[in-house]
C-alpha cells in the first residue's frame, strides 16, 4: 500500500521504518550468491556476523548466521570464498539496517575447490607428510639436477638459464610434461619416479609458471603429493608466483617462490663462492699472521728476562747460595761433633772415677767365693779351705783360704 505524504504532512521516521520492515518481511527466504568477507566470530556468541559482497557491482549485504551452520562449512568459510546462502531478509527499524538471516551456506566454484583442498591439506598434514622433521637439506653442489616442467616453457628457461649463470658446469636432466589438464598429474608422477631412479640426480625441481587456481590444481592432487613424499631424492617446488600455494609446496623439501628462485636454491653462485673462498683465505692469513706476531712478542719478552738474557749469572748466584749453605752445614756439624766430644770426655772421666777398676789400680783386691760368686766382706765369713777368686788390677786368680792367723782376729 502506497503511503500518502506531503511537505505539509510528512511521515515520521518510525512510520517509514515500520513500512520498510513490513515490506521486507513479506519477501520470505531467498538464495543469494556472493563473496564472503569480514567474518566475525565473537567468543561466547552463538551468532557469526559476515558480509556478502557482490564483486561485480561492489555491493555488500550484512549476514547473520548461527555458529553451527558456519562450523558445518569448516575450512571453506574464509574471506574471499564464493558461496550461495539461503536466508530471510530482515530490516531492523531501530538501527535502520538491512540484514540476511542465513540458515544454510553452500560453497560455490572456487570456494568449493578451496574448501576441498583445505580439507585434503588437513588430512595430509595429520599424516605427517608436511612435517618439518621429514624435510631434507639440498646438497651444496648436486652432480645433476632433475627438472620437471612444461615443454619449451618460461619456467624451464628461467631455471636452466639462471642455474647455468650461477654454476656453468651444472648438469640438468629435463623431463617435459603436461603441467595442466587431466594428463598433468600422471605425467608429473611418471617423470618424478623416472628421475628418482637415475644415479647422480641429487635434487628434482618441479616448475611451472603462474596461472589460475584451476590451472594449478594438478599440483594439489593427492596422488602427486604422496609420490613426492615417497621420493628418495629431495624435491623443490617452484609452482606459479609467490602468492600461489598449491599443496606441493607443503610436501616439498624446499619451496621456491618462483622458478628463478628455485635456480638460486639448487646451485651455488660460482662468483659468490669464489669471493667467499677469497675472503676466508684472507681471513685465515690474517689470523695466522696475528698469531705469529703474538708468539714473536712472547718470545721477545722471554728473551728479555734476566734468566734468559744472562743464564750464567743465575747459575753463579745459585752456586754461591749452595756454597754458603754447605759451609754453614759444615760449621754446624763441627760444632755438634766438638760438643759431643767434650761431653764424651766428661762422661768418661766420671765413669773412670766411679769405676771399681780405679780402686783396684790403687792396690786393692776383690775377693769372691767360687761356690756362689758372693763377695767376701768379713774374714770371719771364710772357712779354711774355701775356694776363692781374687781380682786385682791386672786380672783374677784362684786361691784357697788357709788357717786363720789368731793374731789377726
């Protein structure tokens, strides 16, 4: 129903807002196609806010979607995904905004492809095919480089010319294959296995120029990814431009942003290596010269020390010290011997003075009984006929007691 108004009788905002809301509510649910942007997931909130953009007309529409519906899409719900949504338009009179309450989301076109690739990437990553621990280092200077690329392609030219410019003696074994379309996956796998069996091929490069996402799909094929993971030779991925990221980049041992970058990674630059060797040689020479100068200064310091400058002087000093110590020791020994000699003489004199031999020297005698060796001190204790031993200064002799003289009693 048309609303009647005039400059003299204008309608209030609430009336217009309510009328718009009533008209929008009569639209019912509709299917809308567009590109997702500005995805907002707020913690604890059961609703996800999105923006659906029309890339042709640059028109956008706000979406509200239950979290469960968004989670059902999984990895396909990303900025830039092309989708078809089913929802009911609603107008909020208080804010004057139009939104679409979504009840279903379906990936469309590239969005569906991205979702499928993301799901495959998750499966392969869970198996460990993308793990950093399984990636191998490239050899410093490979005997031969295997190259898998399109026939007479710019990628082949970039790899070959840049590799030979860096290292002219490099040997490149090329396998030309289809790099897009239904035959690409099988041919790339066959070429990979063929190069992997050739002795001397130390690294394999898979190269292709840029293209659309659909053109690069063969390099995200599961069969090719598993073949690269099973290869015994390190593999370098050089697909498209830097912003392209096929699954081959994740499983390859080295990911090059472009074919030219791949050439820089597989062989060293001969000029850079020559400059490096020269710099290291000069550095080694400087280190050796500095060490020699340091040792020369050390020898000069040693030679300047008195002990080395005049070694005889130190020997003379030590000789004088030894002589002095020897003289001192000799004096000490002589003093000790003299004291001991004096003490011995004094002790000998005392011993002679106290010895019974001195008494015997004066004419006395020592009389003992032969029977028991006892000393005779009293003549009354000796009977006539007792055997005696008489000791005088000159020695001992036996005697027999005679009759006692009465006058001596």
